[in-house]
């Protein structure tokens, strides 16, 4: 059976790993983190869900923990430098429209690279024979230090020209002792980006992605449903000021998840034992494409079945920092 795993802090500051599914939320005894549970499951030769159910403990009040701001991202690493945040774009049916509009003027009416890459994925992103398909767009977002828990602000740098949401699903992976990527499951994600920078020049895409990201609150074990229906909202002073549905899952994607995974983990750099990867699968829904103006303090809310809890994060902005380079 599929479980949903949630990491949280106790009131006294200690950590708890909780699980829920058909059962009410319960503590996973003796295993305080998803990373520890994954390592135990690998050692025992069982699935992540089986490892959690074998350690079923006392009930946990997740709603109270969410209200009190004690929910953590559903995965982290003891050393944040060993957690990678990466992703793929132009993967969803309809995802090329907004991107193509951004870059159309610069292309002077010609087919943009964005549209060309989307069409390549549409034609070759789901190979039927199990062989690798066409490779997607790929980007790097940062390491574990860039991961923001549910409820905490997504901080836009002072130099940024935009900071807005990208509602999507991310896959979560651990690399086993033989260097084989093992998928732990899936999570809701806000792949926070600077779309004004990206619109200015497609070659600035890499800059636009070097931002924080939020995931959670839950890690869904097992397969992702083929058709995931969700809602992306922006709340201001407790009121909804913008909302649009979003769809994901392979039924709504130009690429198969297996193809996106292959083209990330084909690099030996990403198969180092013990590392954790959070890989964002892309979206076709952005408030930016509606020219919606965001204000500091606006709250992003992303929800979708089969996840039971929404992902909410307010928008914040960092103070200007002096970047100094000193000779040694």
C-alpha cells in the first residue's frame, strides 16, 4: 500500500517521522527521518512503506503540527551539500505556450528553441520500447540549503527581478550503496523561479533557477497516478486573489517519468552512494503568464490529490547583500 510520510519537529525540538494512509497518522518508531527510514529499508530489503508499517507507533496530530509551523520538508540529508535540487522543463502538454510567448520577440517570428524542444519531447519523450527517449531541458537549482519547509517564506534575492511560483510534482531519490538510484516517492513542489530574468534572455534560464524551492508536506510512496489534478492559488490577506487548476502525471506530460529519470541519472556524478536527489518534473501553469502582480507576503498554495495536505509558502524578499571578492 502507498503511504504518505511527513517529517516534523516535536514541541521540544526533537524530530519525528510520521506516516499516514489508510491509517490515522502515526509515529514511525525509532526512525526520526525519511533518510534514515530509506537506509533501513535498503538494509532490510523491503519497500519504504513496509519499513514504516513495521515500526508503527503512537498517533501523531499532523494538523496541529502544521498550524504550529513544525512541519519539515519530507526529505533532507544530514549534510545539505549531498542533496541535489534539479529539474526539467517543457515536459507538460501546454507548457510550451507560456515559454514560447516569453521568447517570441527575441526570435523575430522564427520557431523558438523552447517550442522546438517541446515538439521534440512530444515526438520522442515517451518511447514505447523501453529505450531512452529524447532528452529534456535540464536545470540545477541548488543543494539542500535551498530547500524551504512548508509554511516558511520563499525568499527572493534582492537582485531578483521576479519571484513567482511553479506548481508541480517532484520525485525524491536516494542513491544506494551500489550507486543505483532508488525512488522513494513523490511530493508536491513549488519550484520558485525568476521569470523576468528568464524572459530577458533564454540563456539566463540557469540564473533564473538558482532560487529556493519548497516541497511537501508529504512524501507519497509508490507510483504517481497517471492523471493528477491540482489547484494553484495565491492568497493575500486571507483572500484568494488568483487561482488556476494545474494537471500533471504522465497522462498530461510529453515525457514519461522514466525518460526524465534516465536523462538525469545517466550522469555518474548523480549516482554517488548516499546522496539524495529532489527532481522537479515541470508544470504548465504559472501566475506569471497571466501577468499577475505579486506582493511581498502573498501566500502560494498548491494542492492536489492524492496528497492530503496543501503546500503553502509566503513570498519574501532578502535584504541587499554586498558581494565581495577578496584576493588571498
